[in-house]
C-alpha cells in the first residue's frame, strides 16, 4: 500500500506516535467509529478493514482499500488544528461508476479523482472553521487540497501537491 508521491516531512514525523487514532463519522451512512489504526509500530489490519468499510462508496456499498498515508494525513491535520471533534467524512472511496456519474453532473468532480484509488477524503471538523482547516492542510504540503466553502468541506489527498477552490 504505497503512497503516490513523496511524503511530506510533517507526515513522516507522525511515525513517532505510539498509537494513531481517528474518530470518523460517515455523514451519508451515519456510521461512526473511533479507531486505533496504528499501534506497536505498524498499521493494524483489522482497523484498516473497518476504516475501508466505513469509507466505502455509499452509493453502491463497494469497499476499497484506503491508503494508510491518507489516514496519517487526516490524523496529523486533526492534531495540528487542535480539534477535539470527530472527522466528518463527506466522501471517502468512490467507485469508478459513481465518480463518472458525479463527474457528468459537476465540473467540481475530477474524471480521474484520487477518491477512486482510496487516496482522498472530503472532510470537515465541527469545532474548526473551514478556512482554518483549509489553511492548515495547505501548510502541510502533503498532497492535494481543495477548498469548497459553499459545500462546507475541504478535500485532502495524498497525491501530488496542488491546490484549488476558493470562496
């Protein structure tokens, strides 16, 4: 499960943590989980499976592997903004069929979205201003960051560093 591109120094430093956890809320399914996905210097396979299921394509229930480095990015972003809230997930994995249908109806959906590779999440945090979340994600320089204030989410991915969207 290699990450595309080079990990930012910020993400590389997360390796010093003994346990990495995420509290996730899939807004479309209502499913929530507080998951320790890294322990004893390794990713926890059963926890990764649980996350893969939680972040599945809710349109067709298709499950795909979520890139662990994406989890690290979201974990570190959560820490850097000092959030105590769960990560509200608008979109995790998207199947090619779902992505194509969404792309047909919205110019904001990339035809070759990293959501289809389990390398992207659209998120927000209930206790952090969206503009602040966006700024913190950009400052990490860890991958792509899209800003969608009208839809109330920030896109983060572990692809190449790039930015888009706006007020």
